[in-house]
């Protein structure tokens, strides 16, 4: 899960596993595998960094079998 902020400054938590694409045009638009589009304040670079950190956290918590 990653924390992001809507354009109206409302923070929310997003399941990073549901992200299909992230685009900047000029707002950051996150498209989910469900087809839903979310517009957030964070840049594409910030979203990518948070998803990478989330993945690292998961691998640290769940060692390979």
C-alpha cells in the first residue's frame, strides 16, 4: 500500500499491486487494472519511488521460499 494525495489535498492509501500505468499530463493520472483513473498531486517519479519502496518492504517481510 502507498499513500497518495488527491488534488483536493485528501490523502488516501492505494494498493500498489492494482496500478497498471502512471502518466503525467500535466496532472499525475494513475490507471488501475480495473480501468479506474485516479488523479493525484504526487509526480510520476514520487509514485514510482513509493511503489519500489513498497515492493522492498514486502520482500523484507516475506523472505523467499
